[in-house]
DNA sequence: AAATTTCGCGCG
DNA sequence: AAAGCGCGCGAAATTT
C-alpha cells in the first residue's frame, strides 16, 4: 500500500493499493513517496524506467526515531516493540540487468525470513502519522527541524543507494584481469596456487627449513614452523612480522599480500560480482550504528587501491571523484562551535592549519593527535600531543571528552541531527556490578574482574566518544549525497549516446560512495558542471548541519578516466 | 556435514 | 595483556 503525500509529508488523497507492476504509473505524478522500505519498491521502479523525487522511508526513519534522545519523551519511543520493529530490510533487487545474487536467500515475493514481518501486512498510514507526531514532539534545540532533516537525509540516502545499485560501478574485467596476471601470474586452474605464490611458498619453506607439506595458509602450522625455526613471533600479523629480522619475513609478507589480493579481489571475485561491465553491491543505509553505510556483497567499501584501475569510465564519459578533506575533525569543530579549530581548517589542509596555529610542531603530530582525540588513543605520539591540542582547541577536545565520560557512565550520546547511540548492553552492566561486588573481595580474581570491568568501561567511552563525530560526519555525508543527487538531476542530460527510456543513461549519476567520498559517472560534456555540483553540495551540507557557524568543508575533486588516477 | 569462531587485512 | 573508532569478507580451525 502506498500513499500520496504533499511537500510537508502530510497525506494527500486516498491510500493507493498497488502491485509493483503498476508502481511506475502510480507514483509517476507524485512529488514525494512514503513507503515501508525503499528497497522493497524502488529497484523495480528504477528497472521500469521510473524515478522518485523524494521519499520517506518508514523503516529507516522508525529506527532513528525509536532511539533518538530527542524523541525519548514521546509515546512513539516508549511503546513496546511492535511489528514495524521486526521489519527486516528487503534485499536490494532483483535487478533485471543482473542475475540473482549467488547467495540470495530469497527473492521478492518469496518467503519472508524467519522472525521478520512481511511489509505488505503492515499499514503505512498509522505508522506515518505516529512518526510525524514523534517528530513534532521532539524536544531540544532545533529539535523537530534537526530530526526532520535527519530522516529526510536517511530516506534520500536510501534512494541514492538503490540508484547506485541500479547503475552499478563501471568495471573493466579485462583491466582487472591484467592487474591480477601482472602480480600473480596467469589465472591458475581451480584448486591450484598462482605461479608466483607457489614460488613464494617454496622460498618460505626453504627459509625456515620446513617440509614441502607446509601450507602457508594454515595459521597454526605456519606459526609452529616459524617458532621451530627460531623466528620469534607469536602472531602472523603484518605489523608483527615487519618488526622481525629474518630472511623468511620478506617472502612471507609478499605471499600474504598476494594471498589477500587473490582471495578478496581475485578472479573468483570478478566472476561473482562483475556482470556486463558493472560491479553491483548492496549498500546498507544505516548499516552501522553510527549512521554510516555498510555494504553487502563484494566488499565494496574495501576496494583495495590496487584494483581501482579497473574502475573505468565508459567511452565519452568521465569519473568525477570527490572526497571531503579531513571531514571528521571539521565536523568536530562544527559540533563544538570551536572557532579556533574552524580557523585552522580555513584552508584545504586542516592539519597544516593546526601546525600554523602553533599548537603542534608537525602535520603528522596534528593528524595522529586529532585521530587520537576522536578515537580515544592513550598511547604513543597521539597521547603525547593531546594536551597541546586541548590547550589550543579547548572546545573541540572538551566535546569528545564529555562524550567519552557519558559512555563510561553507560549513558547514550547523540549526533548533531539526533541519532542516538545504543546502550552498552547487559553484559557491560553485569561486568560493572560484578566488579563492584568483587572490589570488596580479596584475591586475584576480584582484582581481575574489576580490571576487566574498567577496561570495558573505557572501551564504551571510546565508542561514544567516536560516535558523536563519526555519526555527525555520516549526517554531513547524507546531506551531501542528497544535495548532489538533486543537483545532478537538475543538470539534465549530457551530450552523449544512451537509451532515452533509461533515466540515468544520459545523465551524470552517482556510482560510488565511501563515507566521505563520492564517484560520479558523467558525460564528458558535463564534467565541469558536476565538479561545481559536488562543491556546492558540500557547502550546502555544512550549512544544513551547522548553520552560520563558519566551518569549511573543502573537497579534493578529480576528473579522471579511472578511479586509481584520483589519488 | 554444517554452523560458528578465529585470525587477519582491506577501506574510511 | 591490552592496545585508538567503525565495518565486510575469506580461509582454516573449531565446535556442534
């Protein structure tokens, strides 16, 4: 069931019951759609050549409003969990241009996974009314406005995610194969190691006098063999191995590097995830508690730099790659209204600005210091320069410290637009009270328990410390994405061949998003406009979050033929 | 045999 | 021993 709504999100006209077949006609004239789950409707609509201008995603918005501290006093937030809370995300797709995902558990219209409610059973109208009431009842500075912006951004993100899945990331399988063959040797037969890796395996065995049966992929066996050969290591981590002085280290690190490429982004990956020159992943909007996106399929948010050369624009097209420079510290400056940090960020390089302010001696110190402040680092250079940063930027540092203390007390924290962190959970509380009981007891066990509890306390403080920054940065990114999407559409079609029936075929469109970075696939004739669009959108995002507070969000923008050229 | 855990590494 | 935040994924080991 769908419902027409006006520009304020208020229902207009009668409810419409529709099947997917008639969806394109049904929403064709609507300026805004409210639906249970973007993933359930939008892929088919896109496949039918449709597009939605604006949407309200009830599932995603509900998740935010049920937990937000800003709506905590409303009946909506305090009601016990209901059917809408059990609503699982629909799978993205099916996309007619792509065969079913190899591991797809179910298809649209098929069985509903255990424990999840089929959305068709639920009436969106009362749910929408409830959510609008919760929004209206939000409390705090600018409360309704901020939360409305957040749910609008989250919903727009869902549109972007579905559209990116539909369009796919241009991917040249032949270039990818070239990269693999260059490093690993030609594609081996199934079950065999690539030539270069087999060679390295032999070198590794020779260096530690191991039998030819030693499989370097077996951690326990390899670790034992290393210890037997007198290589003093207790792990196989790259960082640990690098510190060792032994002839086996170099071939072993090289082997691991190749093994990683082969298993994560090798020929199997190519066969599985690239079809007809496109890589399609499923973006999971709000997949991270902080509001960041995650992805499912192909490890899309971990594409190694090594293979990005295979991301190539179509003939007559370019990739416009834009990333926000030092997004998180800038967001922190805005969150804390720290004018001195905002000043330091006036240029393209905030860390250089911090050095210029005299707070620290080097860019590296500025960087590890800020990262430590936002992550809760307590060791090394990061801890060393923190006091200097705290003196130079007291407001910013105080904000993350407050967030950490709140987490240590078991309280939740909230982003700029109103996304609140989850509580620490039962095990955490149990450890706290358990440790309290153990304090009185003598002996190593009591001390142990309370040490563990303290470590957990601090760990949750680091989580909430980071939550406010990472979560607000994710909100900035949502606003950025939504603005880019709207502005790209307004650019219209480029001077390029393409099917007229396909809305994106001749328009610049988003094809990739990675936390603080976007890739737009654009007809050559539009690249200057696209570069202007992403910059204007970044400015708009900053204004939406921080109003008149003068914090800048500069971008680095590259117009390239392949993704690897961007950095 | 299937499900779950461990380790490690890629990305921001 | 733990260790600065957030993730997804694959192979081998381990458990059921």
